[in-house]
């Protein structure tokens, strides 16, 4: 799915989230809860910048984040885009958790099925590149370990003689071959990521 289509679908889901949040606020769920009456915000600052006891105010922040995701300059900054997307996912999940604790969704669907719809909409933006980034991270870690093994054997080789030196040379050559294959895999993975992100950006 193209990134623009995925963003459009997520915006539709957030519109439904706005409707649910509006019902939540109108029901005044915290009116009889003394603990919540003494609070100044529904969520931690690490999740939302908004400080409010109205759920709609947090949906406003989610929509602002969605608008940022749609801007071309943010999409061009790959890592910044993924960070913003991860933050958006956390914000939506936080709002959903609050709604799941109330009967707001009982008329249409079970809370779990509605929650899955929001999660699916976010995942369509994250995939397929998240799996590719995980693969790339594993390859880089494998590369690091191979480089360390080569360095350790080279240090031993300086002190080795005779048969031991010959064995270490063989091991170093074998490790270099594995390192070459690993770096080739890294290059191929990076190309797949670039292709996937170009497809999403269309």
C-alpha cells in the first residue's frame, strides 16, 4: 500500500477515534472519581505534550502529528519520519486504552476489535520497512562480531609460530570471506529498504 493511501486510511480511523473521544468527554466519566478530579492531565508528558482532562484535546494532538507525517520534508527525513510514526502509534494506543475501560464502544464493536482496527491502520504505514530495518540491524551486529573475531585472531597471529600461525591465517581468511558476504547482505537490505520506502511514498 502506498504511503499516501495508508495515511489517508489512518486519518479516517482517527476521525472515528474523535467521535469516540467526544462521547467519552460528554459522559463525564471522571466526575465521580475523586482521584481523577485532582489530576491535571490524562497521560504522561512522555506520551503527549497536551495537558488536559478532555480526551478530545489529545485527539487534536494526534491529528496534528498526522499532518506532520504528510509533509514532504518530514517524509524525506527517513529516521525522523519513523520516530514520528512510532510516537503517533503510542499516542493512539494510549487513547484506546482509556476508551477500552468504558462502555463507549459497546454499541458498534467490542473494544478489542476496534483497537485492532487502529493498530492495523498504523501498521500499514510501518510495514514493510520495519522488518527490513530489523534485518539490517541483525546484519550490522553480525558484521561487528566478525570484525571483532578477525581483530582477535590477528592479535594472536603476531605471537604465533609454525602450525598455530598457519591455522590462524586460515581462520582469518575464512572470517574475511564471511564478512564479505555479510556486507553484501547489508547492501542488498539497504537497497530493499530504499525501494520499499519509494513505493510507500508514491
